[in-house]
C-alpha cells in the first residue's frame, strides 16, 4: 500500500467554494430541484463565511403541506 499523504490548503478551498463556477453549479442544481417541485417553492442564495450556496424551500402554506405529506423537496433532490 502507498503511504501518500496530502494536506488541503484551507484558504484555497474556501476560495474555491466562493468561485463563480462552483456557485453557478450550485445554482443549476437548485434550479433543477425547483423545477421538479412545482408551484409554491422558491430558491434563495446563501452566503456563508466559508462557502456560498442556494436553498430551495416551500414558500406557501400549500407547498409546506405538500412537502410534509409527500416529501416533495427530498424527491426533488432525487432522494
């Protein structure tokens, strides 16, 4: 077996997770989930200190009930 070891550069990883290309991929995945969920759901951008991302959530009371009954967000993610 190999004894190869490596260490990640924390600042470099943080910069990569804020990169426009990575953020764009996150937005594409969130948009795909949103399109599978239907009416009453929305996307919001999230900016955390160490990364950027997107969230999909139920925005209306009907969507909240739908998600509770059918696990719509989980199914929209492919789970």
